[in-house]
């Protein structure tokens, strides 16, 4: 995973250089299973609100496992970025599919404040997962 050092000079680097992009993008795209379940109608078939909540728990567990069991530096930063990446990907998915499925553009792009809130909410979700991943690393005595 991301094996660069976390010295003060490293922390002064721009965030874009500190991110492990393949992992961030992969985790963000993995989280798209949640809106895809909704789009496909599986969330309704399997039951709401249990299905979206269960999917969120599974996604969170995968994120925590990847960052906590891997040798990921700065899991809080990495998973916050994954949360924001998911927010952007889900917004783009909504923008692409809502006109086809519902006949008009729907979702966060129709309300700019909603887009900000979606990004903040998913950044917070990523941060919470990142804190949990850091806890897993500490329990495993992982040092960077």
C-alpha cells in the first residue's frame, strides 16, 4: 500500500501526493454497490431500511479492513478521501442515470448545497472508518 514516511516534511506535502490513489479510487468505487442496489431495485426487494444499512456496514467493514490490516499510512486521510471520492462518483452516477430512469435530472447536482452536504457526510463517514482503521493498526502494533 502506501509506504512513504510520515515525517514532518512528508506531512507538508500536498494532500494529492500523500494519497494512495489506487486504494482511494478502488474503495470509492466499491462503495457504489450501495446506490447500485437501489437503482436495480434490490434494496426495495430485500427490504428498506435494512438493506442500505447492511450495505453501509459491509462497505465500512471492507474499508476498515483494507486500511487497518494493510500497511496503509494515514488511514484517516485515505478513507476521508475515499468517502469524498464515493460522494463524487455517486453524484455522477445519479446525474447520468436519473434522466434515463426518471425522465429528469435528480440528485445533488440539482441543489448545490446538497452536493456540499453529500461530500461532507461521506467525508465524515470516511473519517470514522479511518479512525477505526487506525485503531486496528494500533491493536496490531503497526508502526509507520
